[in-house]
């Protein structure tokens, strides 16, 4: 791909964002990879200093930490676009990805960098995600696993069709990841899109 792009890899938790992102970053040349989870140690310190239990599903996290994590990772992404033509951000973007105003603003800012937005949405069966959360045994998933039905009711697994644009076939790209066979097929397609021509 010759044009400059910000690639957002997104989906609900445990769909396979990090695995896909790291694999793509390894295979594609001239790309900067940023993972919002890199900010977790800073966020843990905010919980500690505030005397709050570490719970990334808490009201405290939503009010005092969440949006700042996104602000920082996106600032880093735009900084990276000054030096490289592809920048990939791995993060859930749970609310942002379906917020037309947020997406329009992001596209406007990217235009100032002569860049476009590509969102890779990972399509994964919720029960597959459940098992992956159990397997990875991360403390960030503790509340989710203990309150699975409540958590699941709050998560939108539907494809964000609002991201499609008539003038850009790569505005929204689907990556099916419920089975290894699906993932391998779609990974090959992603490589064909983003590899240097």
C-alpha cells in the first residue's frame, strides 16, 4: 500500500486484537505498532495513588482513566505518522468506533497528515472470547469472568457498519477469528492489502 494510513485493530476484548496486531507488525514493512495495553502500568498506579481497587470495569476507571488512555495512545499514533506511512493502534475503542462524530473528527485530522483511516474489525464468537479470557488468566478480566452474563450484555459484537465509506474499500476490513482456518485465510488478505507494492 502506497498511501499513508492509520490502522485501528479493534473488537471486544479477547477477540484476538493483540495476536493479530503483532503478527501484522512483524510481516508488514514500514509500520509502527502501538498497543493501548502498554499504558496499563500507568493506570494501575493511578488506581493505587487514588486508593481504589484495580478494576478496569469500575466507575472510577471510566471517569478518571479510560478516556485519557485513548487520548495518549492516539497522540502517540499521530506523532508516529510524521515519520512512518503506516501506524497501527491496537485497542477496543468500544464507544468511539460507533461514534460517527468521533470517526469524522479522526478522519479530518488524518487528512491533515495526508492519511486515511482503516479499521480492522475482528469478528469472533463470544463463547470463543470467553474461553480465551479464561485461558489468558489476566487480572484485567477478573470482573468480566466473574460477571460474564452482565459483562456480555454490555458488549456489542456487531460489525460497525457505520465505518464503511463509498470512496474507500479499506475503511472497514473484517478479520474472522473464531477458528484458525478463518484467521489464516483473512490474514493472507490483510497482507495483500497492506504490503508494499
